[in-house]
């Protein structure tokens, strides 16, 4: 079978198609024929070597964290699914290798794909949807009227976070670029700010929650627009942020919180329910498998709304 692999850290050019055996199913695992794979910033941060501390430096390695597909075979002790079931799910965040014709997973890593969404949509939900859920379930106390600012809201986490915060009763302000304004409105934001012609830090409004998804608004800046007892969420923490947040939280009422994604079957089930109930899942670009290098070259700079994915359809 075909699988995308790389043997050194670097740009999209290090990615290659490898011919490898179909992985063997163990007693408690399932073999999935992959239909589509999501493209995430974590993919290129790991591939570039920016996250060595967490990802390790073992090669060769695969790429791709969340996926959709069809159950092909089940281990003798994996009884929850049967051959032919359509599913979506998530692999180990730092060791994902979903961009492959077949993968093996555990039952806890997948859930049933809602019929109402495409394989491409289903593939893109697990990482960004779980991240949004984790923020609102474990880092932030969302109540009716909570003022939430989402900086960098036109991408994957922003799409889910905007809609989930609105459903939780929050008043949501999103900061997006030119191409994200309509999406911000469509996803229900109460206020949409275009970062290209307005600086949210210069506004008069104070927020209960500031979520930075852009990597461009550190706590030191965000605190200007945070209420006294409020929370800032940093979504790409490294050692520096872990140390700073520890000391800041000892002395400040403005809390500095870090997102460290811990996928769970409950998040997957909740995302499937959201999809059934019609939450917007925008996949603005789908690449064929053979265009994998182009995909990983374009998406980091692409100004895509929502998500981008790679489809395995057409692969012979
Ligand atoms: N810690 C964890 O466990 C975890 C888990 C998942 C993801 N993450 C991280 O979370 C972050 C967000 O993920 P994502 O999937 O939502 O990424 P994404 O889809 O790339 O979205 C990022 C958004 O930031 C916007 N942006 C860029 N420059 C901006 C600026 N100056 N002001 C405001 N917005 C700006 C981009 O808009 P334009 O297109 O207009 O540039 C884009 O919509 C990434 O860093 C990712 O690695 C962390």
C-alpha cells in the first residue's frame, strides 16, 4: 500500500510516497481503509522539527493526525464496529500517520461518521473540534453573556470555537483577515474584526476570554483587553509559555492557560452529534492524494477558510 513518509525534518520536499505492507490487525485494533485526511498546522510543525521535544526524532515517520475511512477488518476483541462501517477519528497527535491507504487504530480513536457529512468533512473534525471542545470544557467557564474574543477565527479551531461558544451563550468577537469576514458572520459571531484594518488591542472592549489561534497575540499583549478575572488561551505552547504561565498564574487574576490537546472518545461522539445537528464544517480545499506535496506547501500560506483535506479517492 501507499503511505506518505519522511526520513528527516524539513519542508514539504522531505515527504515521499513509500510502498509498505498493509499493517496487521491486532486483537484489539481495527484496520481502516482511509478515505480522507485533514491538514493541520501540527503536521508541518512536527515535520519541520519545531516540536521535537514532544514528537521525538525517530525516522522514518508518517504524517496526518485526523482521518475518515471505512472499517476493513476488526481484531477478535474489537467488537464495536464491523466491516463496512464508515468512521472518522484521530491518531496519536505526535505520531500520526494517517496519510496512508490503510491504518490501524483502537476503538477509542474512532466514532461513526454521520451520514449527513462527506468523508472530507468528517476527516477534518477531530483535531480542531476536540481542541475547541477542550478549551470550553477544561480551560474556560462559558456562561450566558461571557465575552469571548477569538483571534485567528477563520481557520479550523476558530470555525468550531465560534459556533460552540455561541451555542454556549457567549457573546463572540472574532478577528479574521479579509477572506474570513463572511465566514465569521456565517458561523454566528456577534462582532467580526478585520485584522488588516483594525487593531483589536486598540479597542475599548474588555473580554472574559481571549483565545489566540494566530500565534500573533501573546499574553503580554492580550492582557490589555482582558477583564480582571479572565482567561487567555495560548494554543501553541512550548517550554517558554509553560514556565511563563506558571509564574503569571501565581500573581495575576488574568489567567494564562495552555491548550495541550488530549483527544477522547467523548469529544469524538460530541463532534458527531454537532455534525448531525448541522454545525458548519467548511472544507474549502480538497487535494488529491498525489498532490500531497502541493497541499503541504500551499495550506500554511493559503488563507483557507475552515479546513483543507487530502482525499484518497482516485488512488489506484
Ligand atoms: N496545543 C494543542 O494541543 C493544539 C492542537 C491543535 C492545534 N493547535 C494549534 O492551534 C493553532 C490554531 O490551529 P488551527 O488549526 O485553527 O489553525 P489555522 O486553521 O491555520 O488558523 C489560524 C488562523 O490564524 C489567522 N491569522 C493569521 N495571522 C493573523 C493575525 N495577525 N491576526 C489574526 N488572525 C491571524 C489565520 O487567518 P489568515 O488566513 O487570514 O491568515 C488563520 O485563520 C495552530 O498554531 C495549531 O498548531 C494546538
